[in-house]
C-alpha cells in the first residue's frame, strides 16, 4: 500500500513535472471560437451572456481559428506528447530504475483550463473585446472553461498504453450573470489514443480531437497547425530519444451553411401523409495533415526545434436546390497548407522563441470552420490565399519575464476584386512581468495592431458638406496598454498558473479603426476605450498538442 | 541566458515573406479626386447602347449577394466589372456611348421584387454594392474612355424608393386596410395599402372607420436587411420634401402626374423646393466629379416641373464646366406620345408648355428670393433645359405603327415636320453646342416596353419575318437624324415582352458576334461612322406615302441626309415598310426626286454587289424594294471599301 501510494504520488508528481517540461509553447486552452474567427471587431462583451467566443465577430471569413493556450510552453528536455510514454529526460541523470511512466498502470485524472472575468468599460457597459485583428490581446477575453477527464491504462498483455480524453468546453452565458439556465458548450476532445501497441514509439488515435502544435500564448493563437476534426492519426517517433517524429492525420468536418449542407422538404414516400426532409447537399470537408519535427539538443536543457507542416483539404462536388426541383451544380473544392516552424529554447524557465510561416490556398485559406464567401466566378474558393508569418516567445530571468507575440497576415478571398473581406493585418504585443517573490507580481502589456481592408475609405463629411473622394484602402490602427497586477499561488513564472488578477486596459483607436464598426456602435464612436476587470486564469493537467 | 545566446534563432527570409504578404493595391485612378475631361466631340456622331448592369455581364462573383437567377425580378449578379470585361464586344458592335443603369444604392428588395434595375434610390451618395465599388465603377469608365467610348449615367430625381409608408390608421405599423362593407346600402369595399395608397389631392389623410383625421403621418421604415432605411442625403429624411399625395392612377391629371407617387410605392419628391433642387444638383454633380461621366439619362422627366429642369440643368452645367467637363449631354425620358409635351423639356421659352404655366413657371419668380418662391442659382436662370429627350412619339408612330405594323409612312413625315415647333431649336448655353431638335434620342425598344421582336400577347402580331422587320427598323434607326440608342440584347435578337421579361441575362447568349443581327448592327454603325451625312447632315424627306395597299409606292419612305455639317457627304435611305408587297419609289408616273443632279451615281451599299443607280432628270431615282427591306445609297465617289 505504501509503495503503491508512494508510486502513485510519484507518478503524479512526475506527470506534472513532465508536462511542465515539454517543448516550447505547449499552451492549450481553447478559446471558444468554433465558427468563423472574424477579423472584424467583436460586438459582444467579455462578460455578457451573449459572448460565445473570445473573439466573436460578425462576419466573414478566414483567419486561423486559434484557441487560447492552456499550458505555457515550458521548455522541454525532450519533446513529448501528452501520453504517459517514455520520454526519458535527455540530460538529467536518470535513475537506474525503469522510467516511471512505464510503471503507470491505470487511472482517472482530471484537468482544466479556465478563465473568468468580470469586466467593465467604465461607462456602465460590460467589458468587450476591442481588438481589431483576428488574434489580439487576450486581456479582455471572455469567460471560458475546459473540463477534461482522462482515463489512462497500461495493458500488460500488449505492453501498450491507452488514454481516453474527454474535454467539455463551456462559455457564456454564465448563470450568475444572466440568471438563465443556459450555457454554450462544446465537446472539444473525445478521443482515444494508444501507444506502443505492436510497434514501439508509434501512437494511434481516433476520435474528435483538438489537434495542434505550438501556440503563441499572448495572442491565443496557434499559427501553424490547429485542426478540429473528427478523424484519426498516428504519430511515430523515428528515434529512440523521441526527438524526431512524424505525425499523420486525417479527419472530416462539416460546418453549417449552404456551402456544405442543404436540406429540403419532400412529400413522404409511398403515399404516406406529411412531409419529410431530404439532404440535397451534404458534403463534408476532408482534411489531411502531415507534420515532421526534429529537435536538436544543445547544452544543458536548451535546444532547437524545427518542423515542417502540410495540409490538404478536399470537398466533393454536389448539387444545391435553388427552387423546388431546380438544381445548380456545386463544384468540388480543394486547398492546401504548407508551413514551417523553427524554435529555440533554453530549457530554463520557459524561455523560448518560435517563428512560424504558413501559406494556405483555396479552401484551406478560408479557415477550418469557415463558410466561404466572395467566391470566384466559377463559384469556387480557387484563388483564395492566406500568408502568415508569426513569432512568439518568452524570456525569464530573475524576477523579470517577458512574453512576446506578433504576426502578419494577408488574406485574399476567391473573388478577383478587392472587397471588405480581403484583409491585411498584424500585431506586435509585449507583456513584461515583474515578480514579487513567488506569490505574485505586476505585468504590463503593450500592443500595436493594424488592419487594412479591401475597400476604399472616405471620411463621412460634416453635415451639409459633400463627401470627399476616397483616399485609399480602409486602414485602422490601435494601440493598447494594460496593467495587470496578479497573485500566483503556483509561484513565479510567466506561465505559472493559476493567476488572480486585476486588469486595466486602455485602447486608442484611430479613425480607420473606428470605421470598422457599424453606425451607432460605441466602438465606432470612441477614440479611447477602457477596460477594467478582475478575474482569474488557471490551467492544470490538461491535454494539449500532439507533441509539437 | 548563456544557452539562449548560444542558440541560433534563424529568422529565415522575413523580408521575402513580408513581400509575399500582399498590400492592398488599388489602381491610382481609384483613389482621390480625379480630373474631369470632355471626351466627346459631337454627340450627333454617337451611338448609344443601353446597359442594364444587373443583366449584362457578371464580372465579380464577390458581389453576388442574394442572386437568384431563376427569378426575373431578382438580382442576377451583373456588375461594372462584367461590363468592363465586355467592352471589346461592344466596341466590335460599333457602339460608342454606354448608358448604364443607376449606380446609387437602392432599396434592396420590396414586395418580392429586387431593386436590380436601380430606380429605387435609398442612398444617392453611395454606390450600389451589388454592382461593385467606386474603384470598379471608375475602372469601367476609364476603360471605356480609353476606347473613346463615353458613359452616360441614369439618374432619378422624381422619386426615391419605398422608404416610408403612410400610417393611415395611425397604429404604428404598415397595413393593408379594408374599408367599406360592399353590400347593398353600404359603402363599396376599398383596399388601401399604407405602402402605396391611391392619390389624394389633399395629401394622404389618416382615417379609420370613424372618419378622417388629418394628414397621415409618414413613417420611415427601418429594416437594414432589405435596405428599407431612411434615405440619404439627410435632407430626404424630412417628410416635407415629399408631396405625400399617394400613387398616381390618372396620368392625364397634372396634379397626379407631377405630385403623385410612382406606382410601386416610389415616393414622389417635392422638386419645387429650393433645397431639393440644390441637393439634386449637388448629389448628381458629385457623381460626375467622382467618376467622370459624360452625360445623364434622366428618368421620369415629365413627372417633374419644368422649373426644376431649368434650375437643375443650368446649374449642373456651370458646376461641371468649371472643372473641365464640357458638352455634358443631358437627355430625358418623357414616356409619352405627345410631341408637344416631350419636346417642351428641350425648349427655351418660359412657360415651355401649358403644364409649365399651370405649375407656375415664371422666370422672374424663379430668379427671385427663396422666401418669394424663387431659387437663385449660380447664374440667372433662363429658359434652357435639357439637351434632348427620347423620341417617344417616334417610337409609337414610326417604329411601332410603321415599321412593325405597316401603317402609312406619311405619319413619319408629319411627325418630323413638327419637330421644329415642338423641340428646342437652339443649343443650350454651356451645353452640347447642338440644338436639342438635332439630338433627339431614337430607339426601337428599351427596358420599359416590349422588345421589338416580342410577338406575344399585348402587341400586334408580326405579319412578316420578325428579324426582317428588325433589320429594317435598325436601318431606320441608324440612318435617321438624331442619336440612335440600342437596347442591350437587340444585337442578340432577344425577344422578351414587358418588364421583367425584357430584362434577360445577356450572358445566356454567349455574346455571339456571328449572328446576323450583330453583324448587321456592326455593319450599319461602321457605315454611319464613315459617312458624316448620317450623323451631321440635315434630314429631308423625299418620299412618304399614305398608301398601304397595292399601290406602287405603298409603304415607301425615303429621306436624304446632306448639308448641315456634313461637309459634302450625302446619303439617301429608302425603306419599303410594306409587310407583304414589293414597292417602288414612284406613283402614277411621279418618280422620287433627289437633290443630286442628273447622271449622279448612287450605290446601294447594303447590296452584296453594290448595286449602282444612275439618277435621271431632276435627280430622279426609280428604286424597287422587296417588302420590309431598305436601301442605303451613297454617291459612288464617297463609297468606302469598308462599306
């Protein structure tokens, strides 16, 4: 009993430390953003019941659907994944006994990512996400929580391991805000993964899975790979050390909307009474991805990491009914993504830097759950493209830490002419921390974001004046400055959680940024925006990427 | 830190990557103010082609919002980019001026119909996003100008779209009310729609079953999804700028004609107000300044006071001339068979017509202070109005009655002889430099009448091959005095009936340039361009007849084009409009006499072998034509190899 208890405790401790030591940017927690992640500014508030996403927005397309990280990118001694498996610590002197994870038998575990906030704009309205870019500051993100339940088993007969992961995500409305028994929820993970069955270092998974690589915590953004599909995949570590691996995945999804699905009424068959529904168009998107990653250890716990990534997407042709009995052909669609990542980490205190590049074309440019609009003359997504470069990192020394995140993104939809849904945008964000011992500290955040849209902009004239001719594409910029004192029971560290915090954030919009909003929207009327909130963020023991 | 410093973080090709990130790149001409220019030399030499943008060509699927190709009354997706893409097609056809449907933002949909035609203005200061943005509009116009083509904008000043309803029963919602029991002894049943009630000279009154209670409140709608939102500019959100008298049902009543809402709930603007006049000048001059249009086609001209046209036309010309836009051509649509009425909008005297007098047309008052009912402009108002009008009387009496129905050709001569009396005979100051009587816009059909080839219900049936009749009518159109206007699709032999059947999608034709009518128009526009007589020459009828039976000359009509500014160029057009009989240019020994001397040679450039005729004594020409055919005779020495 004592040995088992001791073993169990040691396992838990090692799992905790193992997960903390994983490769850079292991953040995970998701922003509820299941639908189109719009670049347009949000009309919902952080705490209002109508908020469903961190960056909700209204309209169109693209953007990478990013989820807020859950786990900070603790520099790893070796790249791992979230399995029990091997992963001997590359540089630490190993105990002579077998790897502790090999001693894991079975058990349930629970993990969570969450954030809660009560916010205000100092003008009586709830706090509201004021970013003008798709992935902006997350200080004014809305409430979100993931509850994760896992079951790990070691199968002695086959010397293999399985893990079942079920993650329930919930977001606004919150009962204590609205008084309504109502909530938005989603199943973010429901999959099973095995490792070492038959082939050592090979893991296979099947199910519904958040399947993604490294993130930029500061922007709640997975720039390179961030898929949500129903499917499966396999991952193979080409070397004993696990530093080189390849992951292959295939899955399907089918967002709502006439681009994918149409149901029509028909008389019941066989002269029966009433009507029934028939799926006239029902096509699901097939996505396949391949990622290759290699880590080069340096002295100490430091290392370099590189990855290449590719994705293909396909959607079959079909028919859509325009009038009863009248059909139009819906062409097949396809797309692809190519990308790469290079990173470096010190292995000390989560210090790392990652650079990402991603190019998407066709259907893939619109984003995973997008309902493509502004199509080509042939009514396809052919010609759409997205180019993205991004960087994210963290540096800590002594009582000081600095998080950074930046990206530049250019999206063009499939229609030849520039329009409101063609976007160039970017952000640079920095969040230095000053730690007061181990119990808390003060962080400030500054960001500059800009967005340009494919419409010509002319200022609205004063009453009685004639409107001037447009002077160029609509371009908006915004500076944001935030101050966040926090308490950190888990101790010092930029990625140390939980955090209890106060947030004050001021945003300065130029006239271009104000022009992004419709008439009478206060964000379109105000140059200066305040956000004040107090809240918390936590994460522990959650599943994250597949080891990228 | 040491580890970090040793680490090599390679930022690979960031510069290359950033160049791969696109920057928004609009053409230079799409931004900022543009320089206006005068792109026309002489409007008489132009051939106008009417384009219904929504139906002409779809060049950008990105603006295909709510497109429904299965329903004629809905958006179909045509846009300015599509028109620009097809300029080569139009240039090949030989047309030189494009009249495009209105560009302003419309009520998007109403009562199951969409505002695809452009005549339901909601925001006169914004482009209609269904057709593109300002960049696309400018690009199209610029591309047209590069091809020496001009662009005329269709504008509406008489009314706006269905932007408000009359709250007759004052219940705060738009209703279809029913009054009256309809039984014996009871009042008759009346259906009254608050969107479009019938005309009331007092203004629409509020009422319930208990009786009337004064003017009905006007309620501006607010449904952004269908763009039923208050109109722009802001002036037009003031209910007092509307006449608020309800729908015209008797167009012979002057009050209804000028002050009634246009059927379909289109709210009539009080164009007698000075602020309205100034706003209209400002709004539409601005469109020229933004996009460099070369002229206006003005909708529903007869529904607006002459006084308004005097103010509008003169002040617009002055404002545009200051910016280098001269010879700006403004012609109007007065859908009426009365020559005196449609011509009155081109005359120079005040009052120009009994309607003008009855509505108070008076230059002294018009030039007086606003408080006295005047509206001083940039310069003293004179009698000048429009540079031209659609020759509707000719449409009814010549195109329909003669070329389609084979009635007596003398009607045409009688009509033309009245021109001098009915139309302006002097150029307008700061105008085109040409008398309006010389720049009437001639047409065979348009978006408001059945196509010439239509042979269904509601029109007399063709008694001859319709395409033969069309060819003859096109010959008439492209040789007579005035500016020809060809409705899109004519060259593709479209044959739709009344609206919306006559607004077919041109892309369904494949834009064929090989069909007979396209080739015929192309040939005629080429001949017209090469022979100044057909554009700048005076017009003299040398044969017209009352005969429509078996007489020798039944159906014959002939006119010369010569003199004027034609510089010696000469052309003779001869038509046999009889539907069944071969006829000749003579009757009972009397042979048609031309103005050319005996022995002159005239060549029919429309015959394959260039049939030549030698004129007899007194320039006589005895020409025989098959039914529904014509001849175009040019002096032998003036014939071009390209003819």
